[in-house]
C-alpha cells in the first residue's frame, strides 16, 4: 500500500532580494551608532555653551564695573578713568552682553540636539548663529585688547602715554575683561567646529 505524499512548494527568495535587504540592516546599525556619537557631541556642546555664558558674563560685568578715581584731586580738578570714557569699551560691553544673551537663548536648541541627535535643522541654525556670535565676540575682544595694550604701553609715535601706572585698578579690570572675552571666543570657536562636524558626519 502506497502512502500518499503531498509536496508543498515554498517560494525561495531570490539572491537579489536577499542582497537588497542586507544594506537596510547595515544602514540601521550605522544610524544607531551615528546617533550615539552625535548625542555625545550635543552634550559637550551644551556644556561648552554654559562655560561660554559664564566667560561672557564675567567679561561684560568686569568691564562694566571698571572705574577708578585718583586720590589726589581738588574741587575743580578730578582724575577719573571709566569704561564709558572710551567708545571701544562701550562697544565691548554691549557686544559681549549680546553674545551672552544669545548663548542663553541657544540652550533650548542645544537640548533639542541632545534629545534628537539626528535632527539637522537645529544644528544648522546653531552653526549659523554661532558663527555670527563668534564674529561679534572676536571683534569686541580684539578692539578692547588694542586699547588695553595702549593703556599699558602707550605709543611713542603719537605721544600717547601709558596710564596704567596711575590707574592700576582700572587697567587690571579691563585686562581681566579682555581675557574672559577671549575665553568665550575660544568656546564659541569650538562650538562652531562641533556643529560643522555633526552636520558632516552621516
């Protein structure tokens, strides 16, 4: 007695279909690794923004409170040095304050890049605005540094005498403000590099 045999045809996937699926899996793995990498950069970006805010606020506050009056003066003659005596220092305070305000406002966008590390729009926005803030910060710090240099050393060609021997506290505060400003410039430059690297990496 013969047993009946039932043949079941199972459609086999073609080799082209199998090859077409493999890259998709690999692509998913690549995105996962890239997301972790970009999330790490975003966390570093956020911490750098906090450091840049502290440096910018310190620079603006130090320059804004730089004021010194010499002890020898009369009722009609008084020697005083203040940041608002020089338009360059006024520009410095205003520009650094704008940079600090921008950095504070950019924190939520930095948080978005941490939550959504693969999002391109917030990173591109931060890259553009960080570059503008870097240019403004660099201009203010460089201009103030030139005036501080003249205050310390003078200029013999134009008969500008150094004033830091008389106004020591004033020069010390303005020098500290310039150093803090260049610290914020450094932080901003690193932020621009981080944003650029994050956008280039797939």
